[in-house]
C-alpha cells in the first residue's frame, strides 16, 4: 500500500511538472510573436538637446565656400585677409585668420610671403595687423597731420587711417579749419590747412604765370572755359540774356564818363605850377 501511494504521488508530480513546462513554452512563443515596444523620441529629451539636428545642406555650402577660397588665386586670398584686417583693426594670428576668413597663412607660403611683404600689413613674427600710410587715431592727430602739410595732402591717403576718419574730415571742413578742394588736373580731392599762422611760399615763376594770364572779358567766354576744364559755373549768361530779350529788358550800354576839364572856376590847390593849367577851359 505504501509503495502504491508513493507511485501515485510521483505520477502527480510528473503531471504537474509537464503542465508547468507547457505553460512556460506558451508564454515564450507569444512574446516572440508580439511587436517590440517603441520609445518615442521628443525634442525635449536630454539626448536630443545634447545632439541638435544639423541640416546637411548648410554644411555642404560651408565646405564648398572653404574649398573655393583655398583653391582661389593667392592674390584673392591676400586681399581677403587685408580686408579683414582693415575692417576689424585687430591683431590676428595665422590660426585666427583661417578661422575668420578660411585663408591658410602658414601652409600656403605664397600667401604668407605676400602678407609679410605687403605695405598695408604689419607682421611682428606672430600676429598680423593693418598698417595705414599715416599712423593717426583721432581728430586731433588728423588736424596736426594736415597742418604739417601746408602744400596739401590727398584724401585717398587719409581714408584708411582709422574707422571714423572721413567723418572727422567732414567735421574739420565744416568748422573751417580745413579746406577740402578738388584738383582738376588729377581729379583728386586734397585737404589743406586753413591756418593764418602758416606762411606759404609761392614761387616767382608761378606768380608771373598768374599775373600774365589774361581773363576773357565776356562772361560767356569765362563760362565756356570753366566747363571745358570740368567745372560748373554758378552763372548762365546765355540764358540770362535770352530771358532779358524775351521780356524786352535789353541791357543799356553804360554811359561814358565825360572827361573832367578844369575851368577858371575850379579851385586850384597847386597854382604855383602854372604849366599844369595851360589848357584851362574859359
């Protein structure tokens, strides 16, 4: 009886184990057939914030620009660097120049040599900076420079001195301490100091040329001469005379002055010189 009871219990345990294994297999089979869960990615997640999206087209345009600059002519690359130095008026290392305008001023030896030997570039062995023709930085120094050149200084030589130099020149011109004149021969603007303390010497040959020049007597000829030399006269004599004829306002010729004759009634102060009054009118 005891043996039969033990056998029955063993069979029951076997059935229970088989049932458990069958249920486990069913669960595994159902899990493999189900779709894997998806985790939505939102732009507010820390991962998305750490790695922002970048458009491929933007990188393509940038790389195309860098490629075109690095493969351009050395002269164009040098001009690009000089423009950067002039506009910023800062000191740049070669690495900073490449970051700012994509010009390699180290590996490209032609560009490097052109920059170091350019009159507009100052190189101290490490940094590049812009070098204007005149080392001035403000209006006071600008006025001092103009006064040191009484014969005049070209505006083109002053344009790149510093950023606000043209505004300071206009202010000096408006205040009357500087004359801003145009040279009709070379079509160049020149700044002159307007200082009465300056003694300007004029060559005798120039004085003779000035005194020997005979001006036309008719205003029409003067206006024609001015226009021929690129100057615009303030008057228009042809139009003024035409308008006068239309309105019947013909200018009257000036009456000639009568010669002043001396008569006996004239009060004489130098009667002790009778030879002067031989032709006295009666």
